C-alpha cells in the first residue's frame, strides 16, 4: 500500500515553515510611496483612460529599454492578442510548446493555429533548427519566447523570418530588464510583449505592454487598445478595451523605482541557491549568461531522475508537504492542454526535448518574500532527499528504476 506523503516524516520531525513559500510571491516596493500615488489619483478622479500615471509608466519603460514606443495594457495576454492582430497574423504561427498557455491561446482565440516547435537542448528556448521544417504556405509568423530571463536565439529567428517573409514577435514576459548581446530586450522583431502580472518581479498588480520601434505599428496598437477611438467620438479602427488603469500604473511605477533592489535580491538568492545545491547528484541549476544582463527572476532546476533517484514530481510533492510550493513550468505542456491535445493528439512525437523538459523542470521560491534562512532550509531538505532517496522510494512504494 502506497504511503501518504503527508504521513511520511522523512525529515526526522523537521517542522514546516511558519509561512508557506510560493514561487511568484509578489514584490511590493515602497508602500508609502504607492499609497501616496493612489491618494493622488483618487484626488484627481482620473482612474483610467490613458491617465497621468499610465503615461509616466510608459515613458519610464521607453527610457529604461531604449525603445521608441511603449503601450501599456490591462494584462500581458491582451497585449499579445492585440500585437498579433495588429501584425496581421493569420493561418499558422510557429511558437514553442514549452511556454505559458497564453502564448498559444492568444493565437487560437483569433482562430490562428499555433504550430508547436520543439525546444533547444542547450538553451531550452525554441529550437531554431526545427523551425523551417514547420513552415507551410499558411505560415504568417513566428513568436519567440524568452524564458526565465534567458533570450531565445534572436539572430537566427530574424534571419528565418526575413528569408520566408514572416512577421516576428516576441513574448518577453520573463525578460524585462534583460539584454541580448548587450541590447535591451524590447528592441527586437516587430514588437515584444511584456507581462506585469503580480508574479513578475516588476508588477502592476495586473498589466502588460507592447514595446516597438515601429511608428506605424505603435499607432495601430494604441487605436486597438482603446476600441479604435482616434478622438472623443471618432472610431477609425477595430479595437478592444485593453487599457491599463491608473492604480495598476501607480504600482508599476513604484515597482520600477525598486527595480535595482529587486534584481539585487534575486541575484543574491540565485548565488545562495547555486552554492547550496552544488554537487547534489541529479540537481542541475539553470545558469545565466554573465555576458548579458539578467533579472534572475527564476530559480530553475532540472531534476535528472536517474541520478537523483526520485522524479521531479516526487520532489515537487515532498517539498509541498513542507509548505514549499515549487512550480513545474510549463507542465504539462501547451500541446497536452485543450484544445490542442484534441487538435494535435500526436504532437508530442515531434517534441522530444519539450517532453523531457516537462518532466524535469522545477522552479524554486525566490524574490523579496523569502530570506537566506528559507533558502538554506529548502536546500537542506533537497540534499536530505537526495541522500535518502532509496529510503524514500521504499516508503512511498516507488518502483525501482
């Protein structure tokens, strides 16, 4: 009979954390300054419709990234949907399956077929060597996805897009304030899309943005974000309601003011994890490229079952019993979620590296919500699990490898 994890005292009575630790616990920034901004906007009674804080938020992002245009939106998914429509994408668009479901849904929502590409073994982002084989007469674009602050192979994607006359967009939700070959993410392709959801290290409660250096494209995005209104009562283009409100923008500005501190904390946490997880068999911490600027927003480990002697899912569930809520990004994979698993039931056969990643990737808690003592305890538990894998497998009735 299989042992219930909650009844298994494998840590010799180690107590659970006083506070549950989650991946994506929000960074808050200066509360007093945030509340002052909220009071200011309430006094002005200008709560939405391209208010002063939205304008300031957009301006600050343009200055930080060195881009010409930033159009703030109510969330990252709407930003992506608008960018896709403004780019005139139709038919089929190539994306990685190893991404958040919103990337695929933003296409399917508009009756555009997402064509799933495998991931690179080295970078874990879209495998550029597999893209051209997926291009058909119906293909109109490629959406590259930057993962965990690590950019995809932008140069090759640009070459492929130009060769086949395809539109190139980027989902940069994980890559705010990061660089590619010394240039800030946000400056590539026709446009790049950011998310400022509460789980992102820079957040606006809920929010997103499209950034671009293309004047005509930016104008189209601005129209589409606000129902197509060119003036008070003059609609000249099809659109939707994708506007960011003033309270979200106030939070976004406050977050931007703490950006350096957030990155510093993230980097210190990453270095502590790197030191503590070193030499644990089967635990591989994802490294960052020191030549480029990173936000260190995610602590990503790959669990190699043969070496660790337990699966990623075993580790995930055991940590959960200790009130450590890690995340299995992007489990179980876009191609295994509806409607795509019904549309493409055998997609996994063409996605071997993606299938492998979906069984190995685990993100651990980081950010300003946790402290060094939390990281030390998390790593101590993981090391204990590694050192006692045989005992744990026996207790959990896990078959031998």
